[in-house]
């Protein structure tokens, strides 16, 4: 049985528990580069199973998500109480539809679902996310000597 979005969230949060999020984010590009530097294009593009993502697809998703997250962080820092726009990409929709179907449904079906706005209800784009207004941030700085 596939894990629920809540179980996935808990599993992902467990990887960073007790660690500085800025340090994790800062070190991620180096760690990913080291992990894939000896892999060729065929290895990067190979899917471990029909409905599972390849390494290249995961990296593309991370790059897309980083752009969105960076934009959201700037919005949040610039204005107290900023509503956060839901985000859902083609790979997520393809993965969710494939999980439901039990096989890879392909890019065209995922694109069609996005175009018709009939994406799975457990997609990130269907989740209501809003920042709770907080007090303005104090001065933020990264101590490079840590």
C-alpha cells in the first residue's frame, strides 16, 4: 500500500530532524553532485520500475521545487501573512496517476490531467496551504564560520 501524504511528510522531515535547514540546503548540491558524478546518461535516465522516477527526473523535480521554494521564501520574508500558492508539477501528477493505475501512465495522460484540472486529490496542488501571520522577522544572517 502506498504511503499517505502525511506519512511521506513525516519520513522526509525525519531526514532533517535536529539539523540546521540552511546548512542542509547549502550542502545539497555538493552531495548530489558527488552521488551522481560517476553515473552515465543511461543510468541517470533508467527508472527502477515503470511507475517510479529516474534519478534524472528526481533531480529535475528538485531543481523545479528549488525555484518555487526560493520564490516563496522571498515572498514570506517580504510580507507578513503571505498566502502560499499550491505547487504541483508534471512529474508529481504523472507519479500520482501511475500509483493509482498501478503502471506508468506516461507524460501525455499527466499533461491532459493538468490541462483539465482533474489531478489526483492528494496532489500538492489540491492541498490548502497558507502561512499563519507571524511577527516580523528579526535580522537573519548566516554565520559562515560555523
